[in-house]
C-alpha cells in the first residue's frame, strides 16, 4: 500500500504544463519538453477525438497542438502505455 501511495504522490508532484498570460490571452507551455497524461473519451466529439488529461486537467487535441507549436521542426516520440506502467 505504501508503494502505491508513493507512486501517487510522485505523479502528483510532477507538473508538465505551465499556464501564463500573453497579450491578455491564456497560454499553455510545456515545462520539461515532455507531456505525460491519460487519454479519455470526449463527449464533445462523440468519442471520435479524445481529450487528454495532463496535470489533472482536461485538454483538447487543439490545445495540445498549440502547446507543441513552439517545437516546430523538432522530432516527436509518442509512447502509449497501459495504466500502471512507468
């Protein structure tokens, strides 16, 4: 049980997205050139396009795409893992 609690606390202590304001608009940026989250059903798109939960907050693919635009020209590695895998 303690191992599970340690894992939960570790996961909650790491943040991947920073929110800031620029010219009166809310912007989201990656803190560590990395995103870790969970893919979930999005009722707004009848499950055809998922939402992504990062840092306990839901983001649309459009929002995630905007975050990634500052990395234009970089390579991307997308890895899908089952829940509980590190």
